[in-house]
């Protein structure tokens, strides 16, 4: 009984609202107020007995977004000895240790969907590229040979991983599918490399290349290794490049003015300017 009474009152309220709205819109003469009031009373009784109109829009509750805090992966030897990989919320809280080995674990790279982390580890004797789930479980070894393989950089769509390997005697840029298959060597020369970064649009890979320390220069190439372009050319250090989110700029470190400073240039190497800030290893926020 109580429920049917509530339903009745609810229908009554809806009906009167509709009628009042119609009356306010439709009445144009001076007696409208009185007439509207009268007809409201009459219609209330009549419409209350009829089914509740289905044209009244029912406001849908807005879904409440679940905030996922920005996270940062990093390597640290805070426990002494070898390095491990950690993840924290971007405000420095909620630090979790992801690796636990007696050897080097470092250079973490997030998969684009944030579900996995590629990294370099020396746990099998020489540094190799590994992948783990973002909680540190399900570790898979992607490279397995007697030479250095490290510094992985995930492609923007997550299908491939660029990395450095010295399997031909010095570090070169390689690419493999994200399951470790189909390894391709992209650069061939006698120089050493420290960093590799895939452009967010997927089209280019930038890397640094040195003949000796002072001659580190930055190069870019198409993602298949073709069309290598030298972007810097001077007698000073230029290294550890990283793409802007729109793939149109590159940030890097250079000591061309004395100290290591953070620079920015266009993707073709033009318009290189110093930010005036000392530092190394700059990375744009995605
Ligand atoms: Ca370790
Ligand atoms: Ca190896
Ligand atoms: Ca080589
Ligand atoms: Ca240089």
C-alpha cells in the first residue's frame, strides 16, 4: 500500500509539472493564471489515473571517473649494490619495488598502454632486454646472446621495441617485435651509442652517436633504418635525445657552451637553442 501511494504521488507530481509547463507556455491572455490553475486541478485528477507519461526525460547520473595517478618508473641502488626498478606515483608516494635480482636492473620503458615495462638486466650474465608486467610479475627475457642488449624504447603502438646492442662490436640500434622475435639491425658503423628514442608518431627513431666523447652527435632515421640524418654537428657533446609529444621537436643535452645544458631543436636539427638550464637526460612529458 505504501509503495502504491508513493507511486501515485510521484505520478501526480510529474503530471502537475507537465501541465504547469504547458500552461505557462500556451497561455497568452490575462486570465491565463486562473485558467491554468483550474485546469491543473482538473487534469491532476484525470491524469493521475492514467499511466505515467514516458516522455519525461530521466536524468542519467554522470559516471564517476576513477582517478589513476600518473606513475614514474625509475632505477635505484637505494638498497646498496646492484640496481633495481621501482615505480612510484608522480608525487613521490606509493613506491613499489618491481625487480629483485643480485645484478643490474635498469633503463625502464613503459609500453604505451602502461601494462608492461621493458628493461635491461644483467641477471643472466650479460645485459639483456627483459619485459615484465607493470606490477613486476611475468618476467620474460627477450634477447639471449653473449653480447650487450639494453636501453629498450617501446614503439608508440606497442608492437616493437628499439634497443641498443653491441653484438657487432659497438652499440648499434636494433628493433625487434615486442615478443623478442624478428630482430633487425638498423645502424651499422664503428661508433658507440648511449640512447635511442622512438618518435611518438612512430615514424622516426633518434639516437646519439660518438666517435669520441667530444664528438657525440644526434642522428635521426626512419623507423626502418633508412634516411639517416645528422642533426647536430660541432666539436662538443650532444646526446641523450628525446622526442616532444607532437614529434616535431627534440630535447637533448649539450656542453657546447661549457656545462651540460638542456637544449631543444626542431626535428630536422634546426633552431637548436639552450633552455639555459644545466642538466642531462631531458625527457618531454608524454
Ligand atoms: Ca637487481
Ligand atoms: Ca645479449
Ligand atoms: Ca658497429
Ligand atoms: Ca657534437
